[in-house]
C-alpha cells in the first residue's frame, strides 16, 4: 500500500493548511476575532458553516488517495507490484457500493429492477417480469435497520458534541449543556449541534442502509447513485475553492498595482482585464478546454491511469476558470486601492518614508480583505453551479469523473422514459442545492458583517 | 458626443486585437496548419504535396506571427495572424468544418435567439424592478423577509433544474406547451412561452435581491428624507426619487448586456431545440469546430464593447451631471 498524490490533492491540502495558518494569524488580532464572532452569532451562519464543513470533510476524505499492492504476499527485495486501481479513503468507505453494481436502473430502496425483462421459464413460456436486484436484502426489517442506524448516528453525534464541550472551556459539563440547551451561549451552539446531529444521522442512516439497499437507486449501468453523489462532492467543492486559489494572487497583485502605481502599469492592466472580460465567459472556457483536450489527446504518455488523466483535466479546467474569473475582483480591488491610497494614513506613511511594499502589506491589503472575502464566498456558489452547466455543454470535467454535472447530463437522456427515472437528477440537484444554499447564506452573513457600508 | 463615440470605437480596436490574439494562440498552440490540412483532406492518401497545396490554397502556408522572408511592413502583415484577424474585422467568418458559410449561418440564427432572449430580458427587467420596489415599500415586514429567503433559495438551485422541471411539468405531464421546437411568426409563440417563463424565474432570485439593495441604498439618502419631510407620500418618494436615482446603477448593469442578447442562451436553446446562436455554439463546441467558436468569441466581444459604449451614452441621457469628454 502506498499513497498516491494527485495534483488537485496537493492543491486542496495546501489550501487547507493555508486557511488554518491564516485563521491562526487572524486569531491573534482581537478586532478581527470580534468580527468573526459577530459573523457566527447568527444561527443561520452557524448552521451553514457546519454544512460547509461537512462537505469539506468529504472532500478531504476523497483527497487522500491510496494504491494497494496487487499481491498481498511479497518476498523482500523484489519490487512491489501495484495494480492500477487508485482509491481514495471515501472509496474504501463505500467499497460495498462500488462492488454491488446492478444490471441497470433501479429506484431508491427498490428490490427489483426498474424495467421488465423478458424471460423464458421452464415450460418454455415467455413472460415479462421484474427481475430482482442482486445486492439488496428483500427482508421487511428495513424499519428495524433504520432504527438502529439512526440510533448509531445519534450516538456518533453525541460523541462529537461531548468532545466539543470538553474541548471548550467551561468548568462543569452539565452547566455548559444547560446553557446550550437554553440557547444562552454566546455563539448559537444549539443550532450548530442540531445541524450536526441532523447531518450525521442522515449520513449514518444512508450509509448503513446502503449495505442492504441502493438508497438513492442505481444508474443506467447499475452504479450506486448514493456513492456517485458523495464522490461528486469533491469535484464540486474543488472547482469552487481551487479556482479562487488560482485567481486570488493574480487579482490581488494586478488590482493593487494598478490602483497604486497608476500610469502605464494601470493602462496595461486595465487593457488586460477589459480584453479578457469582453470575451463571453463560457466561450473562453470552451476554447480553452477544447485546446487542452487536443493537447491531452496528443500526449497520452502524460498519464499513468484514467484517474490521473481526469485529475489533470480537472486541474486544467480550474486553471482556465481562474484565468476567466479574476477580472471582476481585479476591477473592484483597483478601484478600492485608488480610494484607499488617497486617504491620509497612506500619505502619512509615504511622508515617513515607509517602503512601497510595506505600505501595501500594512495599509492596503488589510483594508481590501473584506472585498476579497466577500467575492471569494460569492464566487464559490457560482462556480459550483457553473460546473453543472459546463459539463452539460461538454467542456466540464472528464466524463469518467464523478460530478453532479455529469450525473445530470446522463440522467437527462432518460427523461422521456415512462415512468421517469428521476432519482439521479434528484440526488444531484439536492446535493448541489444544500451546498450552494449554505454557501449563499454564509456569504450573505459575511457581507452584512464585513461590508463597511452596513456599519450604520 | 460624436467625437467621444469615435474615440471609444478606436479604443475598442486594440481590445479586439487582443481577443483575436488570445483565440489565435489557443487555437494554434495545439493545432498546426498541417493538422488542419490532414483533418480536412481526410485520413487517406495524404501526401506532403497534397498538404502543401491545401495550405497554399487556403492561405495557411504563411508563418504565424513574423514572416522573415518578406521585406519591410509585410514582415508582419504577410502572416497568418494578421490575415486571420483582418478577415474577422471585416466580419468575414469563413467556413465551418462542415463547409457552411458561418456569416450567413449567424444571420439566419440571430432571430430565433432574439425571440427568446428579448422577451426574457424585458419581462425579467419589469417584474424584478416592480417586485424589488414592492419589497422596499414593505421593507422589514414579514413579506420582505420571507421573499428574501425565497430569493436565496431560487438563487441556490441550478438553472438546469428549472429547465428540466419545467419541461416535465408543463410539457410532459400537463401537455400545455410542446416540449421543444421552433417556428417563426405568431405560430411559434407556443414554443417561446416556456423558455421565457423559466428564464425569468431562474433569474428572479438574484435580480430582485440586486435591485432591492440598490433601492435600499437610495432610501437612506438625505434627499429621500427631505422628500418625505415635504410631505410626499411613500409611493411618490419611491417612484419619483428612489427609482429615478436608482436608475444609474441599474443602467450600469443592464445596458451592457443588451447587445449580447443576440448571442442567445446556450443552455436554454439547446434544451428547447431552438435554432439560435446559443445552440449553434453548443453544437460547435461538441463537434470541436474551432472556426465557429472563434467567430462567436469575436462576435461576443464586439457586442460587449458596443454594450459598454451604449452604457456611457445612456448615462448622459439619465444623469445630467455626466458629461462625456
């Protein structure tokens, strides 16, 4: 067994550690800490933050890739042979769902196939019957199983909550519990714990039943929809956050220098972003992805496996999205830098002979932080939704990669069937909706708290 | 005014050259003229001579950026880049891979696109502004807060969902309108209704929120307080003062997209089978027809720049303080 590191894995882990480091730096400044406290004082913000963390957890779980050795017994000294399958921790969690594929469509919790098949029985009579599914238990004990699953979920969430209560400073556990129960804590932990419990219980219920049923049905080739939906989380979240990671440095660097230096620097940067933003977004992405596709087709030697290939394609897509999406933020930052650099404290700093770089670091960037943060969170939900549209247009992620866009795209072709095959579409839309709604609500809260115009 | 417009148009030229450069580089980074010749001539019996003659016939035998063999100014003009750009600037889009004239295709497909995009745009503008005004009138009430929650929810659903749900409900289950298709003239209205309704609804969430925030920003201004102090009714304040002063930020966001309506909506048109420019683009992307994509990129940029100029002009009409110079 060895770890395999994909490009996007590196990026996502770098981003997580950067975020942690940033949070640590911020936590030393009392004013910033207070702002963040204010953000989380709203129970909606708390609930959406926990939902976002829940999605992030699955992203990270799906961003640790392993490759198992083909043979379990190896003699020492010989090179270890690895089979081609690269799996993530999430795949290991859902290994039963991957293996238990059916023949074709089946509805959620169904015990037989979605369509009838023609079979010939022993007497030679042809009949149309619903074939039973291979990997479901047809027993009627679903209620008992659900009960135990929900109980387990409750247990796990209680464990998590107790752990959090211990970790938080309060003399007696009971006191703290009472405070949480009455909603008297400074931050709305009651809502937070409720959201957590709800999420964990739903997940555990789905997960435990997925051993006996296809909880969200199966797709055309019999793949488990629940597993696909969870695998898609990584793609959606990655496109949402890594694009920002790509575009932020460019937008900040160019926006600040255009606003601060003026002159020909300003002219060149303005020309750059006017040119880029005048091209319709989807078309620029399409042109970029088409070129990339040709390049990848011409160089098949770059990738060892299909997973690495689709990963590289995802990376390119993120880069292209980053190139097309920095212009808006850059324009905002340029205008704001122009405004800030006219304020007295910058003039004073200049008069004192403070270096340009120090002025940027000490006076400009901190005053741009709210714009950057707001646009990052706002862009996130837009990018998650854009992934689905791009996959539909055919310039999204690799068709072999699990993504909500691909799920919608495949299910769309079956719309004409009677009765409708609705579960793939439904699952993809619901998973997307929860993520985007949480991101939107959270960004609303950040906007109300951080936007200085709302200070009155 | 006239001089200003001329100058803006001149200013647009370097931007369009930049756009061309980007698409040109994206294209020739991966495609050599040899590849194109091979693809055009088919895989069989491609000899180097055939490729050379094809390149000469189509003008692809020139170097990409700098022609070292030529003299003087033609060192730069006798190149593929200049030659291709010049064609685009004269709106000669050339031929697609399936040997159709792209220019006439665009002319033909523009009107179905407009038939969808224009009503969607107009209806969305009117409903969003009226809804936003209504919410501002009742700001802070239950109606306002609940509508805002609904608006966030509408925003959070993928646009594809509205289309699919609309088609299933209105066409498949209730048979009110045909599921897809297009016809010109009044007969075609039954094909247009559903895409327009879906388009308006899908954009409602973000639209209403945006207009509402613009109006709310105005309503705290001093002149609004003065107007109220004069004894004007809240409705008169809203329509006479808030709406008029809110026009400026609205114009910034709205006028710029009007010319781009010609481009149509990619998703809408391909789901509803409307033969407009949007579905044209999607088909081109799917069949990897780069000539069409390039033409659409150029057209889109031109329309966007026209939109920017129109925005500036509309400022002078609505805000007497703005003088173009």
